[in-house]
C-alpha cells in the first residue's frame, strides 16, 4: 500500500481521485490547498498529485517546495492540468515533475499513470539502497566499531533486522541507540518506507496523544486541519520511540492497544484506522525498575521487549575510541588534521560517562580551538582538563540554583578581553548534559531550570 497526497481545490475532483486511488489499494491523504498540502508533506508520501491552478500557493510552488531541498527519497510529483495550462505542465516537468495528467481523465488512465510513477520510484529507491549497501565501509551503516563486543551485537542485530519483531534498545545515553534503530530499519524489508523518530521526552505530555495517534479537524482548539500522527506517518516503515520511559502513563494503554490491534484511534475521530509499522524503542533507564515504581506498565514492557539489545558504553569498548576519534576529526576538521599517538592513548584510558556523544563534542571542541593541525595531549589538558571524568549528577545533589544562592559558582576571574555569553551558556549546558549521562530531566534539575526551557535551549543551540 502506497501513501499518496492529492492536492486540489476542486472538492468534487479531489474526492473522485481519492475514491479511485483508495479503491486501487492506496492510502490517500486529500488537501484542499497548496498550503495544506505542504503542511503535511513531511509525513512521508510515496507520490504527490497536485493541481496547477489554485488560489494561494499553486501547483508550481508546491513542486518548488518539494524540490527546494532535494532528497534521494523525495516523492515524484504528477501535476493535474486543463488544456489551457499544458505549457505550465511542460514547464513543471522541466522543473522536476514526473509527468502531467490532462483533465478530465479516465479512471484507468489515472490508475495507470500512478502505478507507473510508483514503480519508477520503487526502482530508484532500490537502486539507491543497493548503492548504499555497496558503498558503506562496514556491515551496518552509521555505526563505527572494531571491538569484539560491538561485532557480536551487530551480528545479532543483522539477524533480527529482517523480522517484524519489536525491538528495545537499552543503554546509557550517547551510546548510539538511534543509529542502531536506523540500522534495523535500513537492513529490513521496510527500508523503502519512512523511518519516523519520536523523542518522547521532547513533546509536552498534553500534546503527545495528538502527536502520536493523530487528530481530526476541530478535535481541539487549534486543530485547523486533520493530522495523521506519527504512527500513521510511519506507514509501511519503522516507528522509533526514543526515551520510551518518558511516555505518559495515561497513554501507555493506548499504545499497547495499537500494538495489539494495529489500529489507531485519532483524537476526535469517529473510527479506528489501520496502522502498518514496525516498532523500535530506546531507553537509558531500567524499565524493570520503572515498572516497580509504578511509572511504566508491565504489560507494555513485555510487548516492546520481544528482542532487546543493550548497547555497551564506550568504556567497555576502548578499542573503538581511536576509530571514532579519527572519524570525528575527519568530520570536524577535514583530512589535514591529525592526532598524536599520546593523545589517542590517553583517550582510551578515560571512562567516558557521556559515551560517544561526549567523545564527539570533545573532538569538535579540540578541532575548533586547535593552534595548528596536530591535536596533542597538551591540547586535551589545556582545553578539556576534566574530559571523560565527571560523574553523572544524581537526584539527591543540590541544584545549580541552590549553589548560586550560596555563592558557590564554578567561575574564575573573567577574561579582560571579554567573552561570548552565548558560547558560555552552550558550554555549560553541554557539560551538564554530559555529567547527567544525557538525561534531560536530571540536567534540568541540575541547572535549576524547567525541563521545557532546557529542551528549548537544546533545540536552539543544536545540542544533545
């Protein structure tokens, strides 16, 4: 079943197209304007049909919006046009449209053009996937390793990836759980379909239900249009629920029901809707302890824990540290930057409580602030004297606000030449996040600020 977006301001034509394509076995999302179509475009479609002449944003602008940031998996576009706008349709094809369809068109003509476009896209995606498989350096895209513990885990991951089994990825923050989730998707039969990642800790509890399950138009104040939700946006693909322990307890039975029935009940909807997806979850918490504390449902834990992978912390795979460091050095500084052996040897002795995330951030700091193109042990001790050493904060520790009230701030003399307050704030947040093992709730408590303010700043500064 393919997901098709149909954009046309003609209500009757839009409904006819929706009926024909639904009858042909497709999942069709109608949009009454270019604005409405572009608003839902990131929900993951296999094909877009758009009229050319529409008030407001027209079909040419819709096409431009899709092609503005071209992606290898971008959906093809079929433009719908009357005889008077054939020249525009030809121009649309020159700008990247797949083809055009003249109104009025026959039912079989519509089905044939849509089938051809979807088949072409399928071949292009398969070719892209094969080129990725042939071009990547290791057996799993995105993950960099050579240690025996990682090799064994990757072998197990490759065995599980082609199945439909729900997978739980556990481990400390910063160990690469999202990369592992993407690898499970890329190595599965669902690789052509969307990979939809949801950070359960970043969405306010009051919005989570509508975000996950979708909502009908007018279901609540501000719901000016319907939304399919993240679950249905992953149709045919993989839904990745990161920080699953943050999912509100009241919504956990509803997610459990979706997993059991494969049907979604949108907020304000009149009937359930089928949902075809593979679920992968991740957590840095002990979910068994969360169950014992009454914060997580035991039946949901059993449902998502069909297969569990515990990603090892970086301190248990010291042989990978040098490989990762060189990868980040190339990423942040290019081929001309090298690291001295003494620095690499020192890095392997550190505990890395922030794991790969901490290593990456440290590498970027040293590369950006280097005096020349050779990174040395002296650079490490000068720019990051406490690298890898800070212990995670605990809930029993005093907050930053309490320490500030006592005058106990970790500040030395201010530099006479001035400094960037924004860069200082970014560095404080980065270090606090590393100290707290990447846990945002603990980091917010450590800094003495509300959690939503921390999440806002993480997004603003592109941290964490």
